[in-house]
C-alpha cells in the first residue's frame, strides 16, 4: 500500500478528539460569576475554592493561583529567597518558561542534560553542575511524568539547595504515591490552553512552607500584606492575580479531570505496549516509583536506522499524511535559544552580562532528543478510542514498510 506522502490513501481521515473538552458545567459556572458581578479575584470566592481544592488534592497546605504558570515559577523563586546572581539548575530540554522565570527573578539558569529513559533532568548531571553559587534545582515533571524526587532531595540536602518543582504538565502525577508539586519547597502548575486542566491561561503555586506562601501571596498581589491596610505595600510585587471567571472554568475542568486522566492512562499503556513491539520505536519505559503519570504527552524515541534512514522530520511528515497528528517537540535545546546565546535579557533585546557562557554548553541527550529522536503525541490524542490507538500503530508500521519509497522521493 503506497504511503499517503507518495499519493496513496491515508490510514485514517477521521479526526482525533479536539481540545478543550467542555460542557454545561463551564457555562453554568461562568454565568454564576458574571451575574454575581464579582469578576476579580479579590471580590469573589471561586479562586479561593479552587486553590483549596487543588492544594488538598496535591497534599499541600497552600495554593496561590496566578495569571500563568510562568508567573508562578518566577514568584515561587522570589518567595523562596532566590536572589540576584544565584544559580538555578534546570533541564536543557523543556519549555523556555522554566529558564526565563529564573532570569526574571534575577538569577542565572544553569542547563544540564536529561535522562534519555525519562526525559526528566538527570540527577548525575545536576551533581556535576553544582557550584558555590548554586541555590536551587528546578526539575520539570516532563510530559506529566514525575522526576526522580528521591535522588533530587538527596542532592538538595547534601548541598543545601532549594527544590522548586516545575509541574506545569503534571496535575495529579505522583512519585511513590505522593502527589508532585509540594514535595520540594514549592511547585508550580500551568492552566494554559493546551494543558489537561485549563482556563486559557493561569497557574498556581503549591507549598507546605508558610513563609513561601506568605511572600508568594504578597508578590502576586502588589506587595500587600494580609495584615496591612489596602494601600500599604510592604514588598516588591505586581498584579499577577487570576480572575474569578478563570477559576470558575477551572472548577468545572477539574471536576472531570480524573475521568479524562483515566482514559489517557489507559491509552498511554496500550500505546506503550503496541509501539514497543516495533523496531526503531522506543516508548519511554515506565518505572515503579511513578505511581501516577499525568499523561500530558506520549513520547517515544525514533531510530531512523530501522526506517531506511529517513530523518525524524521526514518520518513525522509521513505520519501526518497518514492522518496521525505528530509533534517533533522542541527544535533546539534551551541553551541554543538566541535569547540565551545573546543574553538578550534587557529591554528590546539589550544584552545583560552574566558570568556564564551558554555557547559552550553541550547536553548530548537533549540535542539527540531535539534533532533526532523525540516524537510526541499530545494529550488530546490520548483521549481517543482503542481503535484510534491501533490506527497510530498501523500508520507507523506502514511508514516502516514503505520507508525506502520515502528515501527515493
């Protein structure tokens, strides 16, 4: 059967599930808030209700909702007393917000490699990167898979470091039955539109540290103090508050989250099993300590030598033509982003000198993920049927059989 990229019939033309999933609950919640006239966070109770619910679900005493996950990371760093010039170790393979939040806080991101079996930060690489200026580690629970928190906590204790978890993709993920987000000093989640729980934009800081919670609330609310007058501003801050309208949507989204997570996890397991039987397709292996995977992304490693040598880019193009939405993931590691190479951290890209040279960084597993191996299916794909998962497998097998015809094009 000829590949669709060569003019043949595709494996499927039926669309996969779209995102977001929504229903009457969102509309009813929004209507309630609109009719109340209490649209801002300071006037209503929707945000407080959501904060308490989300924090309790992740075993955290405090939840502070923000206008974005990026803001949450930046405020969490400041609230945890990360200072100007401090070094914060971050993975090289992740969304730019992990590192840009560090720069916004006045600190210096130090990039280290990932573990190719998990795509999470490599603890051995962290150990090698610690210097006298290192103050914090910011692991990313990438794709919804918890990082190795045992190893990270051991390193943090050894070197007296703070852990700020980037849990932007990891709602309901657990490491050894402990929800991520409040295992370290603080954790940050995102509610941006692509996320498994979303309200368009938004984020939240979780923490069990009363001092971090106090300063996070102040920094995100114009530097106010809960004990002060309304127009007293005790600390540096801005208006980074979420709205009652967004929180109303989040309450509805979260109510159906467990049901959707179960579907994602079932399809995740099925794909892992089926794709694992195809030479050259390597789903990231699961580990017993990951007791709940949030399944924001399904990631596998592509090995072109089993596909007649066709590049990752051409393989993805062929899969898309077969009706399988496929993502290449990040195109370059963070240290090769122009903003870091040029240190364009000032107004209009003005160069701000830092005592670090990103041009000499090299993280081989991150580069291999970007350029050769990492392929993603997004979380909406995992909301499909069992038949949909088999279509993905059939398309990959078809591309493998006909790979020489792609090379000859």
